[in-house]
């Protein structure tokens, strides 16, 4: 089994139309606080915030699967994992599958996407660049 990449737009469409779709934002507290969060108000949902790595050490969150269960996520849910650029979310999706959550998807390009020519993120690809709803915390 592998974690499929989906575009931010496809994840957003699923979150709006599928009751069982859940967005798991695996970035750090610092990123949520200073960069922003997907705003799922229109979908009648909130993102589930579970860091894949713990800031500032950036050690993998050993309790990640336990946190998924505590958040009420079940193997029936479609889980869309989101990070800054799509790397941590892929690893989190793989861990979720290994822990018994088969419907894991990686939001390709993440929240901010790759850096542009000036080294800034958020304008090339990803959730923000696609114009999907987001807010400052």
C-alpha cells in the first residue's frame, strides 16, 4: 500500500463533499502560529493539528498514531495529510497506514509549496498558492 499524492484543490473538494474526509496538519506549533492554517469553515470542519515532528528538536512524534486515535480518527476516514511542502506529510501518511489507517493521502506541495526564485514560499504551488481558504491563528 502506498500513500497517493493529491493536489490541494482535490483535498479541499473532498473535505467539502465527503463527511469522512479529515485534514491532518502535521506541521509544528510554530508553523501553525506564524504561517497560518487552512480554514475549513466552509466545509464545516476544523483541521486536526498533530505535529509529525516536535519543534524545536524536530524529533519524530513518537505518539503520532495515538494522537490520531485520540482525535477521533478511524480507519474509515479519508485522511489528507498536510505539511509545508509535502515531505513530512508523506511520512506521516505512511506511518498512519502502518498504524491501520488505510485511506491516507498526501497533499502534494503542502501548505506553502516550494520556494520561488527569491526563496519565498506560498506563491508557486500548494494550498496558499491555489487560493484555498486559510487564516492566521
